[in-house]
C-alpha cells in the first residue's frame, strides 16, 4: 500500500477511535513501538509544511505506517495488513454492518399521540427509520427529515406491519443513492418537530478479534467473523468498492422475477433476497442451525444466532453470498419485429461480475413481444446472475423470469412501437465461495 493510499484510508477514521483500534490490534505483540513511532513521525514531519497538518492529524498516517511496519515483522501481522485492514472503514449498526460514517438511534424516542420513533439508520447508502405510528386511513402523514447542513429528505417509500411504519427517505439533490450522514436530525411529522440525536456505529476493527474464513477460490472477497453473545457477526469486504452485500447464504428462491408498469408513474416489484439458514458442524458431525438474528434491524442482516453449546467448536458453512451493484450498467436498443417475426440480436451486456446476452426478440401479438437472454456468458467461475432490472419507458409494462442460465422477458407496448430502449441496472449475483468459518 502506498503512502497516499494510507492517507486516504485514514481520513475517514476518528483519531481517538483509531488509537483504540491500534491498541487492540497490537496487544500482545513484542515489538519496539517507540522506535517505529519515532521513525514514522520523523519521516512525516518532513512533509508537515507541505501537507499543512497538525501533529494530531498526522497521527493516523503515522499509525498506518506503524501497521505496515508491524506487518513486515510478525506472522499475525500479515493478517493485519492484508485482512483486518480491509474492514477498517466498517461500522456495526444494529444487526448489520455499514461502510464509512454510520449513525443509529441508540434508544427509542417518544413522540406525540402515543407514537414512538423506534430505530434510525443513517449511512452513505440510506436513511431509514421505524416508527410505532397509528396511520389514519392508511395514509402516510406529512413527514420530513432535515440534517444539520440543511439537507431535506422526504419519504421515498414506506411499508406498514402491525402498527409498525418503516420509511426510507430520499433527497432528489443526492445522486446515485449516496447520502451525507448526519449525527443530528430534525424530524417533522404531522406538524410537530423533534430533534433527534444519533450515535456513531462501533468500528468492527478494535471491537473484537476478526477471524478470517478458511481460504476460498474467490480471492476478491474477504470473509470473516466476530463472536457475539448468541452467535456471530459475519463480515465481508470486496475489492470492488461499488459492490454491495445483499444477504448471506443460499437464496431461498431459486427463480427470480422482476416486474414494472408505466402507469401513473413507474411501479416495480422483484423477488426477495431471503436466504436459507446457515449450517454448522461440530467434530462429531452434529448439525447446528444458524439463523438471522431475531428482531433484526438493518439490511443486510449479518448477525446469526444458534443453539450451539457454549465453547463448542463449529465449522460454519457459508455456501454463497448475494451481492449486487446499485447503478446502471448497460443500455439496449431493441427493434420491435413484425407480427410473429423473430429477430436474432446477440448483444452482450457486461455486468462486471458476469455477462448476459440478449439472444432474440419475438413479437407474439400486436402489442406483446418476448425477449430471450442467455445468462452467465462471461468468464467468471463461481458467479451466477440472479437478476437485474430491465426497464424501458417506451413500453407499458414488462416482466422477466430468471432461472438457471436463461431469462425470459415479456413486454406490452403500443402496436405502433418500432424500437424500445432499455436500461439494465441494479444486477444481483450469487457468489458461490463455499467459505468455512472456524467458530471456537
């Protein structure tokens, strides 16, 4: 790692937090810390005037040099530099893990009229909250969130379940679903204002030992775990920073479907990312089930619990991960054939982890057509396409079925349509790494 890369890595870490993390990482190591620290500061102080940094701000960079120096001298240090450091930017919030700044509501806040703010999650990827709130005529009340910097967020979507209201927020000025997390919020709901103070998520580095999984043939994913009171928190890190974890384990539904309708605005639907429970085995080959934590808050859920006896050594199997990109990765210009005509296309769409190919389109009636895709046409062993959003505002509606190495999409359109332009975005993949976590 270069010095520039080390500086970038440390910029997002709080100095005091980094100190705690380094103390945890270096505990029990027999090294000359004073000598290494002195050498690090000597080198960095020569650059101080150019960088215009105070000594406290230089400390994280010196600490990074310290980690690299340790890494060259001990066996365990190799894991500090190559494995543990990949999780430096990750924070635990509720039952999930987020990259970068991450804030959450530590304790529920009582609101007016018997309602209560139960949970809040604010990261660079999302702003979500759960409330106990009595809806009137199933209508969402006037609600908004304003950050300390003055950014205004309004509901982008919501769901209700037994009096629980879950809301995800959106700011049209924010692009690519990237948010600017804030530790203090002003919540406006039904004409009343509340100041909400959030707590920073705990860094996974320094909050407990991170134990790596057994080596897998997937080298661009790092998988490990930390023990919790009832099981484990499973950690993942990807070389590609744009790649997002969606869920851990084998998808519960083998076939995926996606739909959209362009009526009174666009409505979309898709298949759940739920996975089967994970299985662990002791030395006598007894099986223990690890399920997602009960009453879990936050997605993706990374905490798993089991009834395995305390102190029992378990081999926990992770057959696969469900991952995806939250952006557009391709476009298609599809000619509409004549009635009963079939056109061969053969256009390849690169989804980064895999490729898919639009093989053909056949017009099945005056206002319908069927598109056929071949999946997994790229050369990336262990990765299969689960689904992707295939959307066009040129057609009235569309639905697609993804199964195995094929996808069939049916579209409805105005019979005068000659060509439809499609966006291919938000693809998800199954990564079959067959990792093993040695739980001790």
